[in-house]
């Protein structure tokens, strides 16, 4: 069974408080050449959590950048043109911003796409 790695995408509205809301999952499986992110913004839940100061459009733009980098090619900018493993490492690097990722976790899967859907349902949905 192929090895995969994943991280949870989190909205951290005030980094000094370290409170977060899960909004997506990014999954990488080298043997399947798979790198995808799945996100969902429940605006009502987000605003209840963050208050009215959150710029939802800016947050959407940040999440779209994750999607473009995962897809690769020129639309992902310089990072999107890196090898798949390097893109995953860049996306999951520790950062202090409104969108952060959890630690990277490993697992085994047969179908990376189905595993992404399952993890998303368990951790975000």
C-alpha cells in the first residue's frame, strides 16, 4: 500500500492566541503523483469564531493560492513549478499567518483521492 502524507489547513485569526478552525486538508502521495487540497469555508461558522474583523475574501484568495500551487504549472507561480514533493513541503512549512497547516501526518492508502475525501469529512466537514 502506498505511503501518503497530509496536513490540515487551519484559519488562525489571531496568531498570538493560537486558536484555529480547520478549513481544509492537503494530501501528498509520491507513488501516485498526487498533490491536492480540499477546502471549505463555512462563513457563518468562521465569523462566529473570528468576529467581523476577518477579511473573508482575502482568506479565499489565500486558499486559492494553495490550490494553484498544488496544480503546479505557471499558474502556481515559482513555487507551483517546483517538483511535487517540494511543493508539498513548501505548503506545509511552519508559518505565522492567518492560514497555517498542522504537523504533517503519514498513512497508507490505496486511492489518494478517496483518502483525501475521507480525511476532509473527518477533520473539516
